[in-house]
C-alpha cells in the first residue's frame, strides 16, 4: 500500500485544490482535489487507496499522455485529512479546504446561524 507520506509529498509538488461554484441545477459549492502526471502508476495507487477517478488526455503535438487523478468532495476530505500532517507547501490550502469540506458535509440548516437575524 502507498504511504500517506509519499502521497503528501506527491500532492505538495503536483496537486491542486479547486473550490468552485456550480450553478446547475441550483447554486452549490464544491471542492475537488486533482493530481496530474505523465506516469499513471502512482495515480493508480492513490485511486486504489482513496478512490476518485483517473482520466487520461493526449495534449496536442508530440507531448506525453497526461493522466489526472480527481477526488470529489467526500473522498477529497478523507485524502486531505490523511496527508495533512505531512504537507509543507499546501498545508494552509489543505486547512482551508478541510474546513470548507467539513462545512459542506453538514445539512444545510446547520450551516448557518440565523439567531443573529432577529
């Protein structure tokens, strides 16, 4: 099995955290974690451990085939929590993403405090 330390180093160097707003069918927020690479083996190992999806695209010209591992919110939250103790470069971004993912995991009625509106 692939270690969390290796995954953290790989993510620190190659990974990205996206926070986005989706407007269809209604407005909602999402967080995605992605790691691209031209070598599929480590990304396959990450997928086996943390789930997600693995895509391949051929860039134009004579460039190498590019693989991209993508984690949607639930899997992204687990992955970020696992690797967070070992992150250096993306530690602050991971903290914000984990906080947002924790908030998004709550039922909508629990996300907002309406007591101050009275």
